[in-house]
């Protein structure tokens, strides 16, 4: 494999928050001359490394948003870049790009990324809403209301040509608990509260969200679960949250509990969910994420009458919004300003 160091280093135009590039010559470069004309991106290099996505529209969008930057799809042996825009990059990409300053993940969850061996100097930045929060609010409200209003039952009646009413249910008896009160959890909480359900939120540190009763840390998890009938998981996947939806926790939900997992498949112990559905303690589940994706054809979730499966689609990355956000953050870094969405490797999110 060719060594990345054979390429000349692109000059950096970053402010004091970034590491100085000691290899940069002091003399004026062509990129310095071009700085004003090209929007101050002065020869900055951006590598795009996307698994399961077409790179071309991202390349075009980033070039348009950051005139003057050299934006290219990564191939082994490519020139060293200053920043990268990635989804599930291989370890080889990280290993070959030791000069990278910032890694922009085109999703909110960074669990796949931080499993890689990353240099400590590399800043990982996740997408910060970028149009995902409202999608998540739609998805969760749809699953909640479909369950609460018994729309599955009406669909079955319709299929039989049967005109029959179900007794209205009290929303006070369907308190919603949201695990994770971050960018997405807060937006979901706001939407659910708009339908006048009681809302509880659990986070690692105390969070004040209007209309939401807050709980924080492991000590308050039992209280949160006991207050919840419809449980929404919007946690990042970290060692502390893996398997959090297991028999011990799910059995603490109110009888007739309902689970909506829109975070990561490894939050849920599949067999424990099935056992609690079969025992009747849980009434159903809507699952968007799975331990293995695509969900294998022989997985029992597909055929279970109380489970709704969707293909990891609750909040999709929106390309234009994401490019605008990433370009805005690169420009903020150039000005030496702090940016939102920086991942803390110690916390894992
Ligand atoms: P975020 O802003 O980082 O929020 C994470 C929340 O979880 C925070 O409130 C945090 O507490 C809490 N948390 C983390 N670890 C915890 C722990 N050990 N105990 C209690 N609370 C804990 O993340 P986000 O943008 O809302 O996204 C959440 C997750 O959604 C992502 O990580 C991703 O896995 C998933 N997601 C799924 C889809 C999809 O299509 N299915 C799309 C986008 C995202 P603090 O507030 O105290 O920090
Ligand atoms: C999708 O799952 C994301 O993390 O953005």
C-alpha cells in the first residue's frame, strides 16, 4: 500500500483551536493568495469516506459549500486531508490519515466510529439534529398514537368489513418515558407532550426540559421505569447503555408496557423482549434498529404479531442539511470558534 506521507501537505488556515502544522512553509503559497477569492478555504483538503452511501453527491455538495477546498473521495494511498466526512470508515482510512484534525460523522450515533483506533488528537463531531429530530418526533408519535388509539385493531376490523368502536383510553394511563434527553430525545419529548401525554425523561446528568419530569443517573432509573408505560429508547450506544432494555429493566415498566427502540439494536436483549411480550407484561414494540442489520429473514421479530419492524429509517441523514451543518462547523473552526456536537471519547457519545 502506498504511504500517505508521500503527498505534499496542504496548508492549514485554521485558528488557534487547531494543532499548528509545523511542516508548513513560512513563505506565501498559492493558497494564501487565493484565500480571499476562494472563500478562505485556502487549499484545505477534505476526504469523504462513506460506506453504504454514494460519495458523489456529498463531494458535489461539499465543494459547493466550501469553495476552494479540495474535496475528494478517499482511496487507499490518497493525499492527507485536514478534515474527513465519514460513515463507518474502515480502520485503514484512519491509519492512513494521521494528519486529520476533524472527523465529521454523517449521523448522530458514533458507536461504530469510536470502536476504531483513533488518534487522541482527532476531534470527532456528530451530526447535531440536521433535520433528524423532527423525523424522530414523527416516528415516535406515530408509533405511540398507533398503539394508544388502537389503529392496528381498526385496520383488522376494516379488513373484515367490520364497523366497531373501541372504548376511548385515558392518556394519563399511558405515561411516556424517554431514555436519553439529548438532541433527539428533547425534540421527541416536546412532540409527545404536545399530545398531552405525561412525559418522563432519563439522562446521565440532570436535564431541565419544560413539560418533562426529569430523572438522572442509575439511581433514578427504577423510579423512571415505574412511572413509564411507553418506553422510548434514544440513548447513544456505549458500554453503559448496551443491553439496557433487558428483562430486569423492562419488567419494571407499568403493566401493558410498550417499547419503541429507535436508538441501536444492541440496547435491546431480543430474547427478553420476546419473553415479556409472550408473558403479557408488555403489550407490543416498535423497533427500528437491530443487533444485525438488515434484520435476518428468520428472526422472530419479523413474524411476531405484537412487533412492528422498520428498516432503521426513523431519522434519516438529510444530505443538504448535513452538508450545510458540516460546512458551517468547518467555517467556525477556521474562525477559531467552538462548535457543537464534539464527541467526548471518555463518555462515548
Ligand atoms: P445525544 O444528543 O448525545 O443525547 C444522548 C442522551 O443520552 C443525553 O441526554 C445523555 O445524557 C443520555 N445518556 C447517555 N449515556 C447515558 C447513560 N449512561 N445513562 C443515562 N443517560 C445517558 O444523542 P442524540 O442526538 O439525541 O441521539 C441519540 C441516539 O439516537 C444516537 O446515539 C443514535 O444511536 C440514535 N439515532 C438513531 C437514528 C435512527 O434512524 N434510528 C437516527 C439518529 C440517531 P446527558 O444529557 O446527561 O449527556
Ligand atoms: C443513525 O442511526 C444515526 O446515528 O444518525
